[in-house]
């Protein structure tokens, strides 16, 4: 089970890496690349908030962001599709005692 989850996490990060690596030769068209992309996602008004950002300014934001001591990745694993879903990353200054007890020294804990 753990191997399947680790493989799915690897696939997720590979997919994220390939998305980040998109390079457009020529002019980046707002309509062709941004508007069409967001339209294809079928976003829900009032729930999903599309945004764009200057990647050079994102680096500045990252360098000036506060740092945290612990980071947790939480998600669900879909056994039918072998994919990681419903994922998010949480960062904090420390974990509460219950969190420390559940996680222990393990890299990954399956909750039931």
C-alpha cells in the first residue's frame, strides 16, 4: 500500500514539475493560454479564484515569506485511479502533541 502511495506522490510531483516547465516559443497570448486554460477548468464562481502572477515577482514573494519549522503534506489516495487527490501542504511553527503522536518518526501514515 505504501509503495502505491509513494508512486502516486512521485507521479503527482512529476506532473506538477511538467506543468511548471511549460515554455512558449514566441508571444504568450492572454486569450490562447490564460483565458482558454481557465475556461477549460470549469471553475465555480464564488468558489474557485483564477489568478495570474509575474513569475519574477513570485520569487520575491517566496524569498520574503516567513519560514516555518514543520511541513505536512496531506491528501487522499484513489485506489481506482492510482492517483493522489485532495492534496494540500500545511506549514507551521510546530506540531501539537497529538499530531506528533500520530506521525511519530514515520514518513507517511495512512489514516483510517
